[in-house]
C-alpha cells in the first residue's frame, strides 16, 4: 500500500500500487510525488511512503480505489497569427 500525505494541509490518502501504476505509469514509488498534487490545496508538497499494515491496521485504513480513467479533450487556442 502507498501512503500519500500532503505536507501543507496534512491530508493522507492510501492507494494500492496497481491502481497508481495504471494512473501514472510504472514508476518507482519515490517519484509518485512528482506526478500528483493535493486535491485540497493543489500543491505538490507530498510525502510518499510504502505502508505494510498488519491485519488489524488494514481494517481501519480507507483505501482509495481507481474506478475508471477518462480522457478529456480540450481545445487550446493560440493567439499567434
């Protein structure tokens, strides 16, 4: 399990490594903070750790699961002529 904590607003989220690999690619866990930002404060000051919880600890942790990935198409305009 991967624990991601925002240094600024102290919010903590837990993810499964497979879900993060689908979302941001197969990268080492210490590079996850470069590819994510905090949902609450939108900053990139994240602390990433590997967490190996015991059975009793695992029951108390809420794990965020990936449901789907959507590709969003946006129009980007240029002012150059």
